[in-house]
C-alpha cells in the first residue's frame, strides 16, 4: 500500500484547539481519517520547527491521500502538505525505466 507523509503546521485556531483537546485525541482523529479511507496511520509525531506535525499514513491511492488533505485543509486549523513516499524497490524500478530527456541548450 502506498505511503504518504503529511507535514502540518497549526494555525492560531488549530493551536488553540490542540491546547483544549490534547495531542493524543488529535492522533486518534488522524488514525480514524486514515481508516475511513481504507488505510492506517503508521507514525504520528509532533515537532518543533517549521512543521508542527509529521504523519506517515498507508493509503490505497493518491485520491484517498488528496481527499484527506483537502478535508483537513478546508477546515482552516492546519496547513498541510503531502509527500508521496517511495520504497527503495520502487526507485530501483524507476532507474530501470527508459526516459528520453533533452536539457535546455543540449
């Protein structure tokens, strides 16, 4: 099953909600979102820095990943970006593909 990395930053409203609800309850919300889309939450970490939250989620497809991202982003409490994660074997398969590309000026 494909893996997706969500990186999120709380808005002021989101941070206020986090202070009221706590971190564990928010982890459960994202576990439930993943399950609703036919996947599972593999990892969930809060962090210091430019992102407040990192999640790795197993989901059936990119459409499911986009649905979660859109639903969460539309609420305005979190700004979230989504990264598709690839295994070493998937990179091996990509390396084995023929790609014809000409750089500008070649």
